[in-house]
C-alpha cells in the first residue's frame, strides 16, 4: 500500500491519500478523540501523541497536529497507523457515520434553478479549492429565501466572511451564508429540557462568556444529551475544554438533572479569533 502525502497552506495540517476510497461520499470531521468514537481510523490516529484533529473526505485523510510537533517525526507514525487500519479490515466509519446529529436539510432547501447552479459552480471552482488547500473544506448544502447553507470544515470556517462577500458579489440574490446545521429541524429544542437549557444559556452562561467575545449555541437535545457549539472567541480557544467540562456542563447538569452528557460539536480547528490560543494557557472563559 502506497500512501501519498500533500502539505497544505496550514502548517498544522497535512493530507494523506491512501490510494483507495476513504469515505464512499460526504465528509466527516473529528475535533477530538471523544467525537471520533465511531471511526476506528480516527481513533487510531488520535492515539498518536500530538494529533489534534482528523478530517475525512472520499479520497483523503487530513490530520491536524499541535503547533510544536515536527511533521518529520509525526508523519511516519501517522503513515503507519493509516496502513495498520487498512490492513485490519476495520471500517473507516462504523454504523451510521459516527454522528447522531441530523445531517440533511429538508428537500425544499435546494432550489433547482439557475441561481443554485451559479452558487455551486462558484463553490466548486473558486471557494472549495482554497479551503481544501488549507486542510479544510466547504460543501454546498442548500439555498432558500436568499440564504446559502454550507458545511464548513476545519479552516473553512475562517473563510466564511470572504465566502459570503464573493457569493453576494456574483449572485445578488444571496442575502447571507449560514451553517447548514442551523436550518435542520430539531424537535429536541422544543422539549422541556431543550427550553430549560436554552433559557440557562441565554440568562446565565452566555452573559458570562460574552465578556471574552464568546457565545454558546444550543444545537440540539436528544434524550439525556445536550449538543452545543462554541462560537466567537470560544471556537478554537485553548481553554474550551475547561470551559465546557468545569463550567457549562456542570451548570446544565445541576439545573436539569435529566441531562447526563453535554457534547461539544464545534470544529475548533476553524476558530478564527480564539480568546486563548491553543497551547498558550490561561483560565476558563466561564
């Protein structure tokens, strides 16, 4: 098995191409080991000291590392782990894709007309190549009522402002760009637990993190699990895990006893302006 490697414009990310399909379709992004529970390949990579993120697409495995790690030392270990995975015969993604979160917009969110054709062409020819080169990705998901819904992965998040400006320049019908997950129906948000978590975030938690330029978005509530996304100064913050485990999670569990788990679905690799740079130390933002 011959695995090719490609550098990216992001010095902390490298693409590994195993010469055979990684995913049959779509993408998968894992910001930490906990989120990669259903990907044997990602789990194997997170076992390597210094690996901070794993992104998968149909043909490549993008690995993110700690800034102070040397690719000359890390690359051979990663190559060995990828080869061991494929030799083991284990799936890249087990079950339904490694994520219990909804992944598809309603069918009417993709208006099949000349406008969507222009949007898709711009994304594929001008926007996506830049994101991929940086070790991320930008994927078209839908267009409705002037809003373009995208999946932005890794450094793709940092391009959001530029993406919106470019699309609006070439397609005047566009009002703004939005993360596709915000438009997916989430019945859990209207449950008693969902409303209680939202109230707690709005009245107590978000005012606390706002001083550091952060914001905590409630993504969904399913059974006894809360899914949140850290935004603004919290995205990519070196103290994000402390903020989550010692602040947000404690508060949510104390106020809503039925909740037993709080999961962070943030793509921290895409943080454009974190309050504390990863690895720089500091204190919790909460």
